């Protein structure tokens, strides 16, 4: 067995930042057009002499219909848009590679998971769910995490999310869920937000959504970066080995930078200051050679253990707690190349949960089963016909041979007389492949059942895992959940919807419901569950649909809290350095050197662009002015010293606001001793400790020192901790 590499984040300085290539990107090269040094032509290759003026009858005359150059250009422009994805419209993609650490052939025959020498090209698309293509990245929402593996046995798509469960148990309810969360149909308000009546009207009548709603109201819904999110395949899938033996498997993606989020107030601000925040963050990291990395984890359950748990493995509203079945890290995904063209690659990539390779198979999870229909169907409309698999980004790296023919925009020129099988004329080609030749054989699960529209009683424990999630959160995370529910329900206009939701929340946890009710100025009125359960079929006995509750084997699952994530690195963290003329450049350079050495990105922010003149006459280039920069776009702030610099920053309202806001959002703050007067101008100065040592700094998140080397080191440790949520107690902080 190959030795498992240690989990190590790639350091920017170790990689070549020119475009990395792999078997897939090499194939894409054939489709790449580069106009460098070329003459402009029509789509038919005719060189164009005048691309400024249309053909007219006289220089003031009417435009002539004859102008084929004008008509071609305008027609193409008029047809530039395709329908956006019905969900997950807003997204960002990147190329990369996947390598397995160990041979998994004991469980699966999927070659890319068995050959430790194989490097499988991937294309990944991250997304939000509810908003339109142009909506903000920082919406409170689930994030899509879709991975296309271009394996030597065909494409495998792992179409997951950054949350391990889903809202509904049956795909038949998906259109209802999406209609409820999308902007309301009469006025198309609100964009990219679940904080409105129709969403909570639906959710409050769907007890099965209780677990997912806890995740959605948690900070997981406002990630710091796509690079700092976990990913989950959600459903239980099947691994099948070469002997045909199957096991159940859940897929996980574990980010090597840890799992981190922003504050909700911050998220709302980012949406205004930089709605492309996540897109830019992913792009910039890859351009800088700080390649995002995740480990692929699997939870494997033997087929004979299917009924061992107190929840149903086929129920997509349940996790398998990591404490019950550990996540085994079996490989690494590295994103190392930005797309050349957003539309051609990120927009046209078509994922489908039904794209599997031999060794990976489905289960009867009714949500998964319904998805198997939806994805191809949606591409037919979105990409205009049945040949979307021929779009370069969607092509496998292995050859495609079958008897499918023709249709809109067909690219392949199929040679020969036959397009059917069996055929004698072409010697039966293309021929079926035996399992031993790589042919896909569906797992021969035994099914002996009546045809019914029904749901298994084993799916009806809706609240135990919702409570497990809540109980596993840190104090700060719990407070954020209360805030999120209060915000979302506060935006709901119908009081009865708020009340219904409070009653449902009380099924999860009475004190959570009471805290939210307090913020809404309401009391929790207990509504019998069968009165609010909207998922009961017309002729069914409501008792058969009544939720039940297990105590559950676990009181808490530490893996569910982001407070327990990795906090050992400041790689790719963005640090704002506030400075002005008269800055102590020696201190600035010393602190910056420590931060850069540890992989952070530093921006000097000053009252105006250009350069600042330091105390020692050094010219320091300015990256952003206070007009274009904002604290919400940074992870931490360092206030530079120097007598004149400090006086200018103290008098600069934007600088003080910058600091106040960073404090409010619980970020690490460092200052030179000689910049104390800037801190004194902040509202939080009176909350600061009397003196600064490392221990206090790592607790409070603020360090002041005249020893720049030491300041840089302690500041780095503070940034790695991500946030100092304790500042929120007492929780009223102005900004
Ligand atoms: Fe879905 C897109 C993930 C349930 C129907 N879905 C889509 C994308 C992701 C997911 C990441 C965007 C892919 C991309 O970047 O192009 N969807 C999920 C997860 C689900 C889930 C993790 C639950 C476990 N989805 C789900 C159901 C249905 C759909 C139950 C319908 C029965 N999803 C679609 C779709 C989309 C889609 C309508 C829209 C665009 C697309 O497929 O290509 O077919």
C-alpha cells in the first residue's frame, strides 16, 4: 500500500504559477482560440476592413440590409445568453487534479480510486443555490460543490453541497422547495435570499427540513471562502468491487485550510463592497499559485450493517456522525488552473449525478433517484439539445463510441453506414464491453416490492439529528443560529408563518425557539405537529406521517462544529495595513515580512493612492485607498506607527471606521505602540486590556507592541485563530 502523504498545504513559492496542464486541459487546447497578433474576421473567416461603421446609403444614410458583417455580428450578440441554471445559477469554476492515496480496490473497482499513480483531471464548480447568475456571493445559502472527474473509464460527477443533508426526502418536492425559496413570483423579490414569506411558509410545514435548516442558519451558509468549505456527496452511494461485493459509502471533501466563515453583518457588507468576493478569492488564490486543496474522505458501511443505525442510510436528511463511522481520507484534490473562458467552461459545464463509472453505484435514496432524471433534462433546455456532451468542457478524456446520432449542433462526424446494433455490416461495432473489459454493470440489488407512493417509517425521525447539530455547536455558533433565525423570520411578514416556524423549532430545542421568539416579540405557541405537517398525502393517515424521535447514540458530535476546525495557518489570509505619510517603514516592513513569509497577502491602505513617504523618506507603494478598501474584505488589520502617520489615521474617519468594523467582526488587530492614538479613537478602546502579552493577545485578538518582529509573530498566531467571537459578549457592538 502506498504511503499516505501528510496533509500539507502547498506553499505558493513552491509552485510554478504559469498555467498547469493535465490530460483534460491538453485536450481543451484544440478548442482554444487566441487572437494575439491576428486580423479580425467574420465567423466564416473573411477578414474585416471596417469594424467601426455599418454599410450605409451615404454617410448619413440608412443602413443597408446587405451588410452581412453587421447582421452576423448583431445576430450573434442577440443570441449570446442561454438560460441560467434553474438552481445554482451563480458559480465559479476551476481545473485541477485528483490523486488517490491508497488502493481502494477492496471496496471499489473504480480505477481512479485504485491506482495511486493515476492523476485524474477534474473540473470543479462552486455555487450558491437561490440567486441569479449576477447575484452576490455572500448570500446566506447552501453552496454547491460539484466535481467532474475525467477518469480513464469515463466521467464521474460528484455533485454535492457544503452541507451534508438536504431539505426534503423525496425529489417530487424539489420544484416546491425551489419555488418557495426563489424570489416571490408577483414582484421577483428578494434576490438570493431565503428571508421571505414563501420559503418559511413551506419550511414551517415540512418537519423533514428541520435538520437542514439548522445547517442553513449556521455560519456554514456564509463561508469565508470556497477554499475553506467542506463538501459532501450527501446521499449514501455504493462502492462495488471487482468481485461484485458492495458497500455503502458517503463522500466528504475536507479543506486543508480548515472550515471558516464570516459574520452575518460582514456578509451583508461584503455583498455591497464586493459581490464577487468568493469568485475573486478563488481566482486570485489560483493565480497566485496558492492552490486550494481538499482531501476526499469516505465513510464506508458494510452492506450487512445497513440497518445498524437508528436512522435510515437512504434518508438524505441524515448524516452518519463521524464519531460512529470515521471519515477515511483517501485522496487529494488540488485546484491549480483557472478557466480560460468563463462561459465556455464554467457556464457550459454540465454535471449529472448519473455520471458514474464502474465501481460506483446508486442506492434507493428517493432524492438521489429523482435527481437521476433531473440533471440531463435540465441540460437539454439550458444547453439547447442532446449534444451538450460534445461541448469541450463536458467531453470525457476517453473516446466516445455509440449509435446516437445527429441533433442540434452535432460536432462529431461519425464515419460509416451503420448507426444501430446489432449490425452485420460493420461487424457489430461499436461492441458491448464485458465487465472485465470495463463495461458498466449495475449492482444487482434484489428488489421485491409493491408499487406504492409512500415513505418508509424509518425516515420520520426529523428532529434528533437537528438537535445533535445544535448541541454540537460552540456558544458563539449557537448565538449565530439564534441571530440567523431571528433575522430570517423577522423578514417574514405573515405572523402565522413565524409562529408555525417557532413551534417547529421548539421540537428541536425549546430554548432555541424561546430565544428566537423573544427577538420576534412572540411566544412559542405549541401547534400540534400533525396540524403543521404539510407532507401528508390526501388519503393517508396523519399518524403514519407523524415524526418520532430517537434519543440517538450521541449527545454531541465535535466534527459538526467549525470551532473544532484546523487553525494552524495564515496562508492566503488577507491583511490590511493601515498607513499614511510619516509611517515607521522599518516596523511596517518587518511585520509585513513575517506575514508574507507565512503565506498571507498584505495590502497597504492609505488615505489616497500612489505612494506614502515614510519617516525615513522611504516611498511605500499604496495598494488601496480608504475609498476602495473596506475592512470586510480583509481577515485582519495592522495599524502602522510613526508620529505623523498615527495623527493622520486618527483624524481619518474611514481609518477609525475600518478598525471599529474589524473589531465588531471579531478580527485580529495589531498596532505599533506609536499608533496607540488611533486605537484610542476607536469605540472599543475602553474594552481593551491594560497590557499586552501573547496570552492576552491570543484571547482578546488585539496586540500592541513596539517590537515589530514579536508583533508579527503574535499577530500571525492571532490571524490563524480566524475570529475572536467572545467579543460578541455582551453582544451589542456599534460600527
Ligand atoms: Fe441539484 C444543480 C447539488 C438535489 C436538480 N445541484 C445542482 C448543482 C449542485 C447540486 C452542486 C450545480 C451543478 C453545477 O455547478 O452546474 N442538488 C445538489 C445536491 C442535492 C440536490 C447536493 C441534494 C442532495 N437537485 C436536487 C434535486 C433535484 C436537483 C432533488 C431535482 C430532482 N440540481 C438540479 C437541476 C440542476 C441542479 C435542476 C440545475 C442546473 C443543473 O442541474 O445543471 O437539475
